[in-house]
């Protein structure tokens, strides 16, 4: 079936051509999606991103860099390689030829949309290595920025395997027995047929510089980056080498990976100077903007389309629809932590396409300051567990209504479960809600969000066991037992649990008594509206402590709310990282939403 035929069967028409958005305009080409950011400089920037977990961690940084370039007057395009991000994957991909073709097509699209003949390449990680190898196939390249490029493909795959074990150990799970690549970090898998192509990449075989001027962001103490700088200099490039400040923090955890303001500013200033150079383009070479609309990208039984919505189109999402008539109620996926809209282990992408196969459309989107949605100018510094994130969920509900859908079924995990739950309480349109591994029903304003994110997965039970040991409490009170920041946070949580459990006796005389009352008030609101509330937990999940705090052992107190149900899933971590755990979660969601 052709893309045109798919659109004929889709229940909603493609969008009309749009004017460039100040936050980036969604575009589609081939199997890929991207975002074009406008500018007026005589050279434009093609951004070749990282892959896998590194890309997940750096998505907001990549968006912030693109936005900063556009604000400086430099047009740019960022996009996903096949099988990465929102882009679709071939049935059994072999090698990297389709990645190379996607880069080439992206370069053509950027020239078409910006009116610039000459390009500046910016590559992160494996994207930096692709920039080195593909520059001479992309037409005139004025300059290149290489950010921690992969120097040796075989070593990179070994590093991914080690990285996979480190991340798995950090979240308390072993290696995934179903991962035949052994290098899926956080469940983000590269197709096995692509691994030989990646192994063949590297900087040793580079025979010409990607451009006459190169900015290399080198990892401090990294010998491969130093050797690359020397090699490019020997090939005739004028190389500016700077330390990649904060690289390790940026690539360790997507929740902690905040866009590095100083690093971005340095890159933008360097590019802006080269983009405005007299030889960046000949006079009069710019053409009027010709930005194509973001058409639907056809998949196996579904069609997807990127879109912007909310104030000034600030929020970004991907609408996934079945090829035939869609059910009136779509799914709305809410971010977990700062994992952008594809989800940890790409679960939101997989779930969206599985729902489409059942005839159910969905919207996966980014709240303010996450992934592809910039923060609101007047928004809070921390979006997680904030009213602003709840308000963004309601804006997404409005967007689906504008597309002709009924009120959606909300699905959220972890902090996304909190936002989905509280949006459903506030918005009378919502009739169905699924929350997964929820850690908060109500937020204690005296609690630090930063501490909750950093330490929430430590065990309060372990702390209780420490205090229960001989002289444990006396040693704590006398200052002889040093617990550190994590221990102090867990003590706070331990005291809160005890206080909330005493609330039925003390009533609303204490703060925690008032929190307990508010939690049950919100549950009563949903019960009064007969909202179908499904709670899913992985067995042993840290979120069960919150459930037990307010509803007793095994959540028995939920029985007073006939609209609520509880499902426990075995053999899964908090994030459902392993392939089998992700399938069990998907099966549970399908049983609940589309029985």
C-alpha cells in the first residue's frame, strides 16, 4: 500500500502546509521524522545525532542547540535514523546504507527548506563519525562540529556492551536474556544486522577532512580525540579543539542530563561566525523558503505524523493512527521522568504501534522542558511533579479533541503516572486512566523533587532494617550513625509513611493526615465520575510503598473504590527494561484497554 493510499484510509486528513514555527517545524521524509528550525544566515546546519541511550540522554540538549542556532539566525535540521527515535525500521535491516541515504535526503531537504547551498555538519557520538565519512557525499560543506565522535566502531560496540551491564546493574537487573546483540543500553536496541556496519566505522580510515574548518569537542583525557585532532590538522583542516564539558553527566542519565548552557553557547558562536563568513555562500544564492508539510509516515498497519500544539506550538508529539477507522477514544502517553516521548526502552513507540494494530490511535508527546518541547518562559524550573506538567497533559487532551477524537485514555508511568492521575482528577472529560509504577498520588510541598528523583529507588525498607538493628536508633539520635543525603531523604520518607499510617487516628490535625485526606478525596472524585482507574505495578516496585502508605498492605484499601483495579506484573524492573518485561506490560495494557 502506498503512503497516499494509507492517507485515503486514515480517518483524519493530512495537515495543510504550515509556516515555520519558532520552536521548530516537524518534517517527514522516507521512514524518518525531523524538526526544521528556520534561519537567515547563508549557511545551514545539518545535525547528525547520536544513537540509542546516548541519544535518549541528549535529546533535550540537541533540541536546545537547534533552537539556539535558529535564534542566532542559522537554519538547521535534526532528524532520526531508521530504527532510532520515532523513525521506522526495516523488517531485517542489514548494514547502514539506509542510514547513509537518510542523511543524504536530510541534506537535500535542508537545502530545499533553508535556501542555503552550503552546509555545516554537527555530529554527536556516532553521528560525528557519520559526518566524517559522509561529508564528501553531501555537497558543499563549509565547516564541521564533531562532538565526542566514535573513533573505532568495534571498540564502540564493546563499550556499549559494558555500558549495558553498568546501566542494568545500576537499576538492579541482570543482562537481558532476549537481547541477542548484548549491547542494548536501557533496552534501546540496535538491529543485529547493523552491527557489522557500525563495527566498520571509525576515524582511522578517514582520508580527507570533512571541511576546511573543524570544531572538535573532545572528552578530557581521551587519546582518540587528541589523535583525531592531529590527523585532521595533517589533512589540512583548521581544527579548534575544546573540552566537552559535562559529557559524562550528559550521557549517564536522561533525567539528570540538563542542556549545558555554556557548551551550547560556545558551539553556536563558533558556527554563527562560520555561517556568516563571506565564503559560506555566494551572494544571492538563497532561495525562498519551501517547507513541505509533515505528511504521514506509513508503517506496518499504522501511519504516524509529528505535530506541534499548545501555546505557539510549543509542545511536540507524534500521532499514531491505524490505517482503517480509528476507535473514538485514543491513547495519550505521558512522559516518565525526562525520558522523551519514545519512552525508556522505546516502549511508548512499541505500545503506540501495537494499539494502532488494534484500531486505537495514540499521541505520545513531550511536556515542557522534556525532549522536543522547550520549557515555557514562565514555567517552573522543575517540570516533574508540577502543576505545569498536569496543565500540559490537559493541552494534549485539547489537541486530540481538535483532531476530532473523544477524550483519551491516559497512560503514564512513574512521574508520568502522577501527572496523568492528577490531570484525570482535574479534567472531567477523562473516563479511563492507567497508571504504572506510580510513586506519588499527592505531592508533599516540603519534599524535594531533586531528592525524590535521585534517591527514590533506594529502599526505605533497608533503612528501617538499619534502624531496627541493635542500637541503630540510639546511634542515629546521638549522631554516631551517619546516613548522608540519601539516608536523610529516606528518613524523611520513613517518617512520612509512619505519620500517614497514623492519620486515621489523628485525622487532619497533622500535615500527613491532610495529605492522606487529599489522596482519598482525589480517588473519590474519580470514583464519583466512574472513571475506570487501572493501577499496574511490577512486583517489588518502589512505588508499592506509596500504595501501601495510603491503602494498606497489598492495596487492600482500594476495595472501597469500585472503579479501581490493581494488576501486579512479575519479573520486571521499574522501567520494564528487558524485552520480556516490556512485552508483559504491553500485554497487560492491551487486556485493560482493548480486551
